[in-house]
C-alpha cells in the first residue's frame, strides 16, 4: 500500500477549530493507517489503542469545558506525533535500537513532556540506527527501514523510523535526534523537512546520548511552517539539562540573503543527485533572485573528519559505559566496529582534537562575515539497502559529507525538499547558519519549499511571512516597546524590529490622554504621538507592543531619527512602557503636522486618507 495523505499540523488544528473533526476521529485514522502501513519496520512500539482513545476523549472534554481558548493553552491540541526510541517516555521501554539495552524510565523526556502538555498525542516510538550510530537506517535488529516509496532504497538514518512515520502519512510530526546529520539525511531521503535546531535550544534531558556534547533533538514535518510551530513549543530553557542554554536569536536580515555554496562538490558519481542540486540552485537564483557565491569547503571537511576519524568517537563509547563491554555481542556488528574505534584515542588525543576544532571553528565562523546562510546538498547520493549491506562503513560515510561538521561547529541547519532526482527519488538541500540563526534559515527554507513542492506550495508560500512574524520565544532580557506608526506589522519599518529579534506581543491602545499627528516631510510617512498635559484633550491611540532584546535596544534607539524619540508611554491597562514619542518642535506652527487623533490610530488614518495630497486629514463628520 502506498503512503497515505499527509497529516499536517496546522491544517489539522484549523479543522479542529472549525469543528470539522475531533481527536477521536484523528486517532481512528491513525490506528487504521498503522494497521495497514506498508512500512511497519518504521515502528518499534505503539501506544495501546485503548490509551490513545482515552487521551482523545480527555482532550475532547477539555475542549468542551474551555472552548476555543484551549487552543492558546494547547497549541498542538490533538496532533499525533511519534518519537525516536532513544527518547524517554514514562511507562514505555526505551531500547535505543537494542533489546538488551532496554529500560523503562520513570520520567518523560523534558521535550516530550512539553509536547504532551501542549495537547499533542503520542502514537509510539520509532526505529533507528542502533544507539543513533549511522546515517543509513539499516543498523537495527528491528529491521532495515526502507525509503517511503522505494523498497530497495535506504530511508536514511539514524532517525529512520521517525522520518518515514511522517512521510508515510501516519503522524503529523516526529522527533528524531541529530549528532552527525540524523535529523537531516532521513528528511532528504524521504522528501520531507528536517529541522536541526541550534545546540542547547531544545533540552535533551531524557535522551540516550550518542555524543552528549553534540546531540540535539530534531523535528520532522511535511513543511517548514509545521516544523517551526513544533519548535516554538520545544524551545525552552531546562535548568536540569547541563547543555541547555537560553539561545540568543540573530533576528532577520533586511538586505537580500547572501548565500554560500561549497567550491568543491562531490556526488560520488551520482549524476541524478548532482543534476537535482544544480537545478535547485538554478531555481533559487531565478525565482528568489539569490545568486550563490562559493566558499572554501576544505576546512569544513577537516572538521567533519574529527567526528568519526578523531577522538569524538570516544564520546560514543563513553555514552554506553560498561554495557559496551558486557553486551558487545548483542550490539549491531557495524555499530560495535564504529564505537570500538574509541580504543585508538587517549586523553591527550582528545585535547588535541579540541584544540584543532577551536582553530577550525574560528576559520569556519568567519564564513558568516561573507554569507548569511550556506546551502549544501542534504545527501550526495541515495544508496540502495544492498549497497549499504555490501559496504556498510564507506557508504554510510558518504552520506555525512555535508552534515558531519555542523554540530561540531555549533551551527543550526534545515533540510528541505528541492528538485527531485530524474530517477524519481527525492532530493533536497540543507540550509546552514550560525548558532541562533534558526529563524533566518526557516524563512528561506519556507520560500525554497514553496518553489519545488507542489503539494506544499499553497501553505509554504505564506509560511515565510508567518515564520518571520513569529520568532521563537525570547529567552533573554527584553524591553517592552510600544510602536504607533511605520514600525507596526506590515508597515515599511517593521523590518527594523524583526532584524533586532523583537517579538510581537499584542495590539492595544494608549491611555486616553494622547494626540496623534501626521508629520510632514518624513520618509516613509510617520506619525508623532504626544501626551497631553490636560488629559481631557487626549484620546486612546492604537499601538502595538513588542518585546525587544535588551542587547539590541540601544542600537535600535540610536537609529530613531528626530523629531521622533523613545520615551515612556502610558497604556490602556495602566502599565508604563517605552515607546515612540514626538518632539514638540515638529508640531509648531508652520511645521506642517496634521492632527489625526480622530482616526484613533495610524492604520485607520492610512486607510481613510484621501489620495489627494492636500485633502483634509480629518475624518468626515
């Protein structure tokens, strides 16, 4: 049986809001698809059907009790998902792809708990390359996971089952893990989106480590907008995870995105992969007006070599502890061979590896002085299962050419579908940015997906704007800023807020003692807000509140031109916040300012003003 129609996060939520379906109907659909799936090997275990029905009933009762307000508290209400089976769920065994290793945790992983609290429904746990060691999806006693449409081809790993569960249309999204590319390669091999966050953005407490210093949870979904919606819930500082960190967002760039592509590309003789990547770059240049420039790829290849040919393989050995010695015979032979290489390295070699990485990272990070985002093939080729079995280590290594260096450099990445291969297999590109550039690469990723994915084009075309307007929750000190004119959403200077990493809070009004003026000679047109000494002479004026990162607030204020300034504003609920005010000189006789208070706000004024340049600025009586 072929794959099912995809279940999409936001489309399903919209259907719930309209009353067109229910969590119970969703669960019935998922159970039917599980019973008839053509890729049963993607799953290690599923939640008992009775428990799923109970969970759906609980959600339906909560919706009946709370009404539509529940969707604010539970932004993933009734959305089915799965997790890779190296992620803990209380009461379910965690195998990491090895039955002898299995244990039953008492506590659910922090990230999974956040998804459950958001109303998502866990369907089960998925297959993986054992101990998350591999990029092929074949290193598992639970079976080699096949590409979603082609029986003879690999699904990619190590998060093989998580990717195929989404691609096959059984769940709306899934969690994988990514150390060397496991959140990207399976996405590329199955024609879906794989989002690998900046390290520390998502807690990995409750995840069986591969390389603890490099691991992160990742998100698989059908489109970038859905993956971003899931990441918005996952992104939270966890004090109990020693590698969790409040992430500093880089915001968005207003100038055209500068794209870098490796100066040397290898596809191991796979002409279909090479032509697909070239066609995708051509499409980006033609339709997005972004022309890539080349960068030296050799330093990144040197970084990648440290992961498996250097001392970081010893970190995989450390993660298994005594289990590697006592149960080596029960570990997949290829996995055991890879991890066993740890014995070649001593403590001095490990430190020398860190020194080499620090030097290479300084050189690599300098790329982002020239480029905003790097674009690489997600995979250089797509091997068959037989090819992997015949040459398991070398073929696996080829798949990491464009992925292995990313986590070592503490960068973020996003795999999106591109022009498919001529042989019918999917192909994609991966966007790479420095730590904190998650939103930048998501915005561009959505635009690229809209170009090449017909099924996602309708929503993906809008996703870039949605993602741009919805940065991740800010995890640093902020200043609340009231904007009244050209910085409002959709207005010409709103980009300055987005570039500063600001996040929209709400639309509201000032306290009722202000007047608003259309200033003369400003480009773009701007209003001036003035507090009245006699409050009886003022009105409430429409404004928006934004949270601006404190580290960027000074630069933002410094760029505000006279006669505008940043002062203190009283707002309708009694709070006082920082906001745009106007110097009195701009309102003096002969300055040309027009009183537009009667419109109640800048947008209303723009909507109603007459097109004639000298028309009255007052509303009709």
